[in-house]
C-alpha cells in the first residue's frame, strides 16, 4: 500500500486525483496517470470540428454505473480512482467538468462553454465493466489501458449526461512560461513517483517525467488560461510556489482573477513569486489553442 499526499490509502498503480485543494501522489513502480501534460493527447484525436458522442456499439464499455449527486460538504476533496488494468472507475464528490477533463485528457482551462453547474454540482460515480472487459484490460499495457478507460468514460458521459463535444482551434489569451534572467531556482527531484499538491495560492510539483510542464498545467488551472511551457527545461524537479491570490494580477477570462484577494496574507503576488521563488516568468500573449467545446449536456439520467 502507499499513502497519497492527502493521507488516503490507495493501491500501487491506482490513480488518485484530488481537487478543491487538490493533491495527487502516484507510485513510480506502478502505472502512473496524471492529466495530460499537454492537453493534446486525447482531445486532439478529434479532428477540428469533429463531434464526440456515443461510442461504437462494439467498443468496450461499463456494464453498470451508479451516478448520484453528492450532497456532502462541497469544500471536501474530490477523488478520482482508476486503474488501467481493470474495468472499474470510481469518482467521489467530483464536478462534471473534472470528469470531462479526465475523460479527454485536456486541462480545465481549455474546456469551453456548458452551463455553470458542470463546475459547481458534484457527483459520485461507481462504474464497473463485465468480466470479459476486465480480462481484456489486464492484457493491455499501461498506455493502452489508460486510453481505453478514458474512451469508456467518454461513452458513459455521452450516455448518462448526453454529453456532446467537439474540438477546435481558437486564438485565445494565454501565457508563456519562460526562464527569467536570474535562471531557474529549483532543484532536481530524487523522489520516486509524481506528487502534485496545491490549493488557493500554492502549487507543489515533485517528480514526473517533465516537472515544469506539469507545473505549467497547474498554473493554467489557477489562471483560467492556457500556459505554454517555453522554458526548455526537461526532467524531474521539486517545484514549490506560494503566493497571495490577487484578482487584479492575472485576470481570468470574464474578469475573474486567480483567486479571492487576501488582505491578511503577507505573501507575494503570483508574478513576483514565480520570479523570486522559481526564477521563471509569465509572459502574456495570444495564440492558437486546441480546445474542447461543449455542444450539449444534461443532468444525468436515473440509475
């Protein structure tokens, strides 16, 4: 057994992702799964303008799936538990937008349109495939298993939430993450596996095949805009950033900032923190971004 960053126990090779003050710890010795570093892997499988809906009739699918709205404290953590080696998927207290993010492997900042409730209403999902799919998935390698599980989740969302999406390229405001004049100020990681931990005004990335790209994705989630890694830095590092959220420093689309302004916190702004703590900088620009557009979605059908 391993202990995840948030303190929960999970089996080696099982994915544990946490949001609302998210944390994720994954063992290097088992299959490792984090949301796509580039956001291109799965969404890019849709040609520009191609719509994704129900899966082909012969595609592997979940045999049964219980979906319920979670009525617990909405400040509680969100959990996604999934292994590439079996046909089971579990989500606890997870907003639908995070499920779409997981299913298509694209950062939340690149998922556009859809009603407000896809971010605010949270769901519990317990989905299982039949034994034949279980047996088939045990014969897949890790990458094949993850791709099939995401395809199965896409089909489930299309069936139960009537989700219809399409991919397209749009010219959008974005940030380039670049090395500042001082040079990078973070050290290589000798830890096994990958840890992503963060919340309002903090991000920590430890390990991963490309730590800086993972860090850029977490920045994108905080900023609400794509962040492109242009540092040229490859490898495994320990990256920790703490800042005081400020509505005016890096406004999100629609006028929403990084987070609520905190007058009680003496920490630096995000722009200052990135340069002082990490030796990096964010440069605003516009550029072509591959996005996933929600065309239609409904509250889930009954179990």
